[in-house]
């Protein structure tokens, strides 16, 4: 693999992506967007990956698109090129959501703009008690509906809160984020990486196939009626009842032991 513009390592089933431009609040460039999009796509086929953590180096998680590298450049481009870019940013979020492995965001500091939506696309979010999440698109003259934010956010915090945050662009502090269900856990900043990795490792040690099916059904059932959802879950559970991990649970149970899942 060519040298990546961010940290990337895999250890004991957990892949860790570390945005690493601390002097720019880990702002995204065209290249970083493309590489992140590709990394999350390829993770679908990497059997050694059973969970993913994405976090930032330094004092911030991600400040969004780099003003100099991206915004200034886009102002000089035609509509076709700009649309190609906005579709790519959405592709990144879609690849995170379609990855059938759990993804944990370690929000160690400010998550703004695209950084906020990347965190939103993850399955679980651990946030530093001093951090803020900014859906700041309207403050720079852009729609708050970007990269899937208007689809994701109402499903997590409700339409009222989502409308407020996506229209006003005000920062969301850690306490509010936790109270509204936007984040899973709030911890001191120094513990974010440890807590996010601990959650990811717990998930990686669990039944990966089952986690993937759960994520797939959570995504799919948002647009289903009750009857379709119940039938979908019946089909999904029938498949998982025939999976090897479920048999491992049963065998361990009959022996009075804890199951060791292998993800199949």
C-alpha cells in the first residue's frame, strides 16, 4: 500500500485510522478524502479487520475540509468538478455505513463540518468532555444537508434537534451530545483513545458476522414498514441461527464456558 496521509494500523482485529495534521486541526484535503474513502471500501474485504477506530492526532478530531486546499480550489472549478467532489465526500460516509464491521469514533477534540459528519457516520462515538461538535455548514454559507448529515442526524437525535443544529450551526458540547444520544460515552480527553479502542476491541472479540448483520438491518429498516422489518429480521436471524459463532456459543454454554467467537 502506498504511503497514506494519515495513520493506519491493524492490531488484534482492530484497525485504527488516525487523522494526522494536528497543525491544521486534522483538516481534510482532496487526497485524504479519497484515501479515507478507499480505506473504508477495502475494509469490507479484509477478514483481519473486525472493528475500526477513527480518531485525530493532537487537540482536534477533524476540522472539516481544509480552507486552503479544498475551499479555495473549488471556487475556481466548474460545476461538474465540484459535483464530483461532493459526491466523493458522500461516498466516504456511505462506505463507513456500508462497512459490515463496527466503527467507533474517538472524538478527542473539535469535530467540525465534514469532521462532524464522519463522526456521525460511525456506529459508536466516544467524546472528550472538553470537545465540541460543530455542524457549521450554514455559518460558511452552505447547506447543513451535506455528506448525509440530514439523513443521519435526525435518526440519532430527532428532527427538532437536527433542524436546530443543521440550521444554526452552533457547537454541541459534550454534555448535550451525551444527553441527546449523539455520543455514546463522554470521558476526559486523555482517555478518549483508550476508551474508543476498548469499545472496538470488545466488538472485535464478539460475533463479527452478527454485528455486521445488526448494522445492515439498522441501516435498512429505517425505510421499512413494520411488517417488512419483522420479515427482514426473521430472515436475518434464520441465517445467524445457522452461523458457526452461534454454534460456538451453544457448545461453550453446554460446557459451562465462555464462547470464543471467530466472526463466521
